[in-house]
């Protein structure tokens, strides 16, 4: 998998059902793929070993626009970043901030 880093222009990756089980893939491969915007990982075991997998993937893969079965929206990215910085309390505060900003727009 580390060989993927030799393909810096790679932006879409489908590794579904490849029986990958190393949770280090997040930090050692995916987070280093700067142009990665679409990632499909279903059918692998590695994500079961990463607590709060979706939030952590969104936080570590800064350009990810689509993960598995759904897009990554800007608000979800903000919440994931807050969660990874300060856990659920920070995520809750960020959610309040997003609601406040939406209310101001209206």
C-alpha cells in the first residue's frame, strides 16, 4: 500500500474487499495522499480498528470529498476536526457554532 505514495496525482482510490487489516494505513498512507478526494474502503477490516473511523479519516485526509457511501460536507469536516482536537465536547461546541452561523445567515 505504501507504493500508492509514488502516485501523487492519484485522487480516487477504491480498495473495497481487499482484506486489509492494518489500521496504520490511515497515518502511513491515506493521510499522506495529498490529492486523495474519493476513497472507498468497505469490506476491509482495518477501519474496524480505528475508533470513530469516519471522523478520523475526514480529519486526516484533508482533501477528501467522498468517503465510502456518502459525500463529505463542509459542516461534517468542521465537526470531525473539532472532534479530533477535543473529543465530543469540542464537536458539540462546533455544532452550536454552525447553528449560530446558519441562524445569522437567515
